[in-house]
C-alpha cells in the first residue's frame, strides 16, 4: 500500500508539473478521479465549472455528497438537460451514487461541478483544489487545471 501511495504521490507531482491532472484516490482507494479540467472564466460574475471522471473501483456503491473549493463559495453538482423540443435547463443534481466498477462522467452538457460565487477569476494556466466528499465521510482532493476559455476537454 505504501508503494502504491508513493507512486500515486509521485505521479501527482509529475503530472501537476506537466500541467495535467493526476488520478486522485480516496482514503479507501475505491474511488479514482481522472482527467479533471476546467475552463477559464471571464471575471467572477458568472459561475465556473469543472469536469472529470469519477470511477468506483471497489465492491460497494459509493455516493458523492458534496464538493468544496476555496475558489467558489457554492460548489455543487449540477445537471444540464435538453428536452425533446430543444429547451435546455440546469439544476442541482443532489447526491450521485456510483455502483461498483462503474464511473460517472462530469462533462459539458451533462453532470458537472458548478462553481458558483467565484472568489477570484479562473485564469488559464492555473490550478485549483477541488475536494469531493462521499457519504462514508471519505474525501478526495484533486488539482484541477484551468484551460483556455474555449477548451472542449482535458487535452484542451
């Protein structure tokens, strides 16, 4: 286990230096957060968003219950939907349960981390910490790189 944690920490440092986000493991090592990214904001008047894949590698379901970041006073999981006549809406998604061996994609146009009440602009080239909280009390923090305002995925 110590080797796995050392490897993960070394990988996190290496990828952060390279400007990429490292997979982040929860305390139970059953939750892996991959490919985290966000877009630069125009000031602080409009919310930002963060995207990633949250994967459950364990044998039991896990439930994502909350988010925290010093970047935003109101981070929440939201979901965007488009109805049959093309009208889009967005609302808080509440808790997200991830079954064993499954993953949930937080991506543009679907579930995403909505970052409301930004405390500072999201500036391209910077990173910010985002902590995911689970129903068992476990937490995982991932460094989220801020890409350009027109980015369409973690590769820019």
